[in-house]
C-alpha cells in the first residue's frame, strides 16, 4: 500500500512505515530561502528506521544511493538532479540507523513541484543588468586574482564589493563558442558552436537578451569584436546592437575598436535609453586581444619593472607570417622584440588601460544614476596563452587553464554580500542567474543547461553542484599534466 509523505508524494511499496517530519521546515537547508533552480533539498527526520537500500521506491525511482547515517538524527546531503525540471520526486536516499539509535534520516531531492514557503526573489523588481566582458582576459593577470602588477584597480574594487569567483571556466576558449554558451546557457556539444569563430548561431536558440526583452527590458549592446557580429546572430533580442567596427564616431581618431571608442558608443546609447524600463546593457571590450598595442601613454607602463621577465626569448619563424605554437611568425613581432617579458608587459598594459576605461564607464553610469539598482556581471570569454606550454598569444586550440580560467564578479550592493567563492564555476550559469535577477520564472526556461548562482552566492546552496568542463567535447577539461603530454605529442607529429 502506498503511503503518503507530508509533502503529498506517494511512496510506493509501503516501505515508509512511519510518518516523516521535516526537521527544518520549508525549502533549502537550515530553513533558508533558496533560489529558483532545478535542485530542491529537504532534510527530514524519520522517527524510526526506514527501509533498507534497494527495497524502496519513490515514485518510479529505485533508491540506489549509498547509506548515510547520523547519530544526531539530522543530516544534510546535497546532490544535483537532472537539469530538466519535472515534478515529483527525483531521487531518494535513505540513511539507516547507526549505533542502534533508532533514528534515520531521509533526504529527498525533489524537482520544481510547488513548495510551500518559497522565499521571495532577493533581487529588487526592475533591477538593471550590466554585463561587462573583456575579451582575452585571463584571471591570473588581475591584481584581485593575485597578480603582483597593479593591472586592475577598478575591477579589484568591484571584486571586493561583490562576489568574486576564484575558479570560473568558460565553456570553450574562443570568442564565438564561449559567448554562444553564455547567451544560450547551453554547452557547445549541444549548440554546435565549437572550435572556431564565424559560425552563425542557429536561430532556434533562445538567447538571454530575447528573454529579457520579453520580460520588459530595454536591451542594448556595444561590442568591439567581429566574432560576435550580428552576421552571426549574436544580436538576437537586442534593441540596439552597436558593432564598433561598423560605426563612425565624429571627431574621434583613436582605435575604433578600443575601449575609449566603446565608451563613447555606450554614452550615445545611454543618452537615448528609455528610463521607464529596466535595462540590460552588454559592453564588450577587446583591448587585451593580440596584437598587444595599447595607447601610447599606456604601452610602456610595465616594461622593465620589478616583475619583468628578462630571460626567455621567443622563436621567430622568418618564413611564416603567423604562428602560435613553438614560437611566432615574423608578422607578429612587435617593435622588433623577441623577449617574452616585453609581450607580457604589453598584455598587462592592455588590461590596465581597459580597467581605466571601465572606471570611466562606471563614472558615466553613476553620473546618470544608472548604477543604482543594478546587477553588474563582469567576466571574459576566454583567457590567453602567453607562451605557456609553448603556445603564444592565442587561445582556443587547447584547454589549458590559461585559456579556460577567466575572472568572474557579480556585484549588487545590498543584495549580494561581498564574498570569495573558491569552488569551480562555469559561465553557462550566468544566463539563469541574470534571468533570476530580472524576475523571470526559471521554470519556463527548460532550454537552459546552466543553473542560477544566486543560492550559492547567498549561501543557500553549496558550491560545486556540477562537474567542470562538461561542454568541452574534444578538448575535455583535462588535468594540466595530461594535457601537456597531449600537446607535446601533437607538436612532435605536426608542423604548424
Ligand atoms: Zn574572445
């Protein structure tokens, strides 16, 4: 005979012999509010021993997990359920008594079935969303990620005031594929955008901006990299989509794709923004991308400083214009230099310049009163190999940490308390997080493979619910040593 749980689920087989009582009440551990998402964890206490593993059914699912036990009668155990939400019990794990105490703990992980006492969405209604991305920015070259050079005072401050993730990973270390995953919240193996830029996003994918516009947002982007051009459908859902290389700026004679130009375009957008609606603004800077040629005032900022690497030189192939593995081609040489330290200092100067310009952007937004009530998300699409593994000034061919690991900061004073989260996290989770901040019911977003980070940022959920690197089909997120070996093999067998 089926027996009823206090949550109204039928537990088949009569295995549950006594009524179970939630020890903590409501959803989420410790009675804390939780974020919307596919995982629900209940911790409940059985007042006498439950059934043995293998004999219990919850809906149609056999219990097959390990036994867990506790002497106190309370036990919290969290684990992910399939990303596709469905009602009912997803899994059921039972802990039987130990030491003969006659107490068992039942942990039920359920999907999105209605849950009494669901917390309010923590984000204020009408929150603005500012997505700042800097192309080719590896995390370990920012001061806030431990870099000794002072490359990023503005972003460091943002990080100190927000939630800084220590180990973010992109889904694919190339611009088009990485942003395809960010904006569709799907893995490359499922959206088909892999390996290279210039692949149009299939129109059937629902993108972040499309959902936000449907939610009543005004949506704008200023992007400086042709890899996310409207030609490849990255403009889906945007009311305004400024591609810097296609636009003139009266009276400006600097780099049309540089950070200063980006800011000037943003200013134009903000001049015309509809203040009756919340906004989603995506600003994408390109400066740290090769070639490393920052504005003159910034170019020599770190040359020959105390962190300068004076020893290593780069092999230059005089026969080839471009080469990225084992050395560089003659067409890539800057200022006639072949010392690695020069190039790294130039890369760092690009970061520092971009950081300065981001400071200008913040000033502009603050001056217009547009930073209030705003979730700011800062990240990059991929890192950069700076001669690591004999791979020079490029990204996308290999899944080294230098190319996968990017900075990630979410900043919303008064909503997200400052914190450093040191567990791995994937950028595929950004879209669900942003949508939650915009008040979108996530249950409707069945296309998403990521999940909101809100609960994790607020301490409602544990970190690390998903394994890292699920999107890298060919370039699995392998351990560095294993990958190094693979690259060496590759180098021996190919001429580049
Ligand atoms: Zn890129």
